[in-house]
C-alpha cells in the first residue's frame, strides 16, 4: 500500500466493541452467535474476524484512503 508493507502474522478474535451502539455505548445487535457457527477457533478460544499484521516496511508512512495495493501469498 504505497510505501507500506504489512505482513499478516495470525488470526485475531472478534472483540465486543462492534456489538455496541456507537451513540449510546449500550449493547446492540450481536452477530456473534451466527458467526460462532462457522468462525469459531478452538485454539484461540473465540470467533476469528480479522488478522493481526506487523509493518515490515514503511514505518511512519501514511496509508491514504483509496490507495492501490497488491496482495502476495509468499
């Protein structure tokens, strides 16, 4: 993504923040029960919903909205 290179290092579990109403902070519709049916990871003890990544090149650079990027599976 421009001058930035990220390396995916491991799946991460879904946190509870997306299940909150952003205006009130109160619990909202929770998709977790449906996601648990097909995204539960026993090793991580949770529903995986993303990937943790580390910057391997481009520390301190910005990624612009709409930036072009290339994905490689090395």
